[in-house]
C-alpha cells in the first residue's frame, strides 16, 4: 500500500502523534508533581526520586534502538502497542511499591513509552511533505496539553486517591499508547540493494522487510539499527542538541513544581505555574507554521535556544521576589521558545536525514535526549540538596541550553566557509 502524503490517513498519524506527545510529556510532568510526596513517603533525598524519574528516559534510550529494529523487522504498529503496554504495566507495579528499589525499578520500566513515542513521531516524515510544518505544529500541541492539564489533574489525584491511586490512574490514561499504535497501519517501502548486507528489494510485509540473503549478523545489525548515521557530522550535532533538550526540559518538568513549593506557594497553585508553560507551548505551535515561512530552521533554532537559556537564567532572579505572576509569565516564555526550538530542530532533522532512516534517526537522537534527562534528574536534584535551593540548578539548565547548539553552529560555519571557497 503506497503512502498518500499530506492527506487521508496522514492526518490520523498526526492525531496519533498528538496523543503520544500528550501522554509522554504529561506523565513526566505528573511524576514531577508527585516528587515531594514520594520523597516524603519513602524518606529519601530529592535527588534519589528525581534521578528515578529521569531514569525512565534513560531506559527509553536503551530500548529505543530495539524499538527501531523491531519497527523494521515486525511493524511500527506492533512495536508501539507492545511498548505502550509494558509502560502501563510498569506504572501498575509502581502503585504497589513498598520500597525505594521497587519504585525506582518501576519508574525505570516506564521508559518503554519513550520508544513507542519516537516510533510514532518518525512516521510523520513518511506521511507529510508539503504540510509537514503544520502537522508537526499541531502534533506538538500535545506537549502543551500535557503540560497544562496533567499537573493540576495529578494534584487532584494525589489529594483524592493518594500516590498509589494516582499511579493507577496514570496507567489507565497511558493505555492510549496502545490506541495510538493501532492507528499506525503498515506502509509500503522499497529497500535499496546497496544497503549493507545486500537487502533485497521487497514490498513491506511484517516478517520479511530487510532480511539479509547472506545472513551476515553484523550487516543486519548495521542495517536494522542504521549505524551508518554515526558517520554523519550533521547527525552527531543533532544528538548534541537533543542532549541539551533532554537536560533542560527534564529539569524544568521535574523540578519546577517542587521549586515553586520551596518558594512557599501551595502545591495546587505551584502546579498552575507549570500549566502556564503549556500555554506558551500552545501559542508557539499556533504561530510556528507562519514563523517557519520567514526564518530558516537553523536560525530559528539558534534564536529559540538563546531565549530558552535567558528564561531559565531569569528564574533565580524572579525567585528572589517570590512573584507568582512573574514566575508564571516566565514559564509561558520558556514554554513558547522550547516549543519553537523543538519544532525547528525536527525540521532540521527532516532536511538532513534520509526518509528510510528516519525512524532510527529519531530513536538514536532520543538516546541523546535520554542522556541529558538522566544527567538533569541527578544534578538538578543534587544541586538542591547541596545548596538548599534551585538557583544553581536553573543556572545550569540555562548554560546547557547554549552549549547544546554549539556543535551545530560550528558545523554550519564550516560548511558555509567551504561553499565560499569552492565558489571562488
């Protein structure tokens, strides 16, 4: 079945992407709201539970290449449904945890949802071309919905059902990963014989795509995991950007509400500061298709990364005044420019990565995101335990936002210099 781009079932794929981004972002934000309660329940330092929450993306990094290989070997639909179900089971285990070790293990296993999310996101490139910016912006509104809805909803769950009941309700909500996976119907693909391992040309069938004639194990590993991506400097620079994205966004999502509570705001009011970030994200998604026609993806990425850094650096300043409105407005600014940054980098990925490698490219880049998430979960919480406040944590988030774009910026300058020298 050939892919009909920019119309028909393509918009169902867009809706599926919207759903998984709502679920993934909303769940991480929900765990951030639960962090103070879990620390109190298990009598542990902040960095322990914070690290546990960030380990979910870390485990997602480990399982992401497996998800990419299974998508080629079996099908994207089956992969997303199975990985989504495993994440739901992990949340159920978390609800019955009686020790920190069990809870951390359960949080770790929720990372299966990361692999599911990335497989769905990668399908957008297959189904969209002309309307990719519009579709991607619409799907990104799922992040806004997750950030806006889940913090106050999770606080309501905690107040009504406790942390165990909250985990069970989150598990039920995340069953929609399975629904999203079911929306991915198989598409036809034609593989080039030039692939390592002499992969024969064949129409997509779940158990035949990509099978090597000579049975060479290493050739199949290279093919199924698209390891040749790591010979591309542009791809490596994108991984650097995603490491910074993972560090900044995870630190913000996990520690913003605890940070607001530490400033003296009530938990329910603190959760709405995070909701303000979702509003900024939503505004960015509405404006992005128009902005993308004016600025190139690279330029927009640089501007957005700088503005993200500025908004994070301003947090300690406004915290000195304990300004609820000021922190809420700053959260809107952060959400706006973070969304612009993500949307622009996804367009850069689409421009530099071949379509047949897109699934694994998104999954490998997510490995970088997960590395940043793990580091942020540990260091942001450790800085708080060390200093008694989140000033150093947010200043570090700001610095990482700028460092992440440096390889891409240097690479682009080098490429421009080469083009000028060749034109002379």
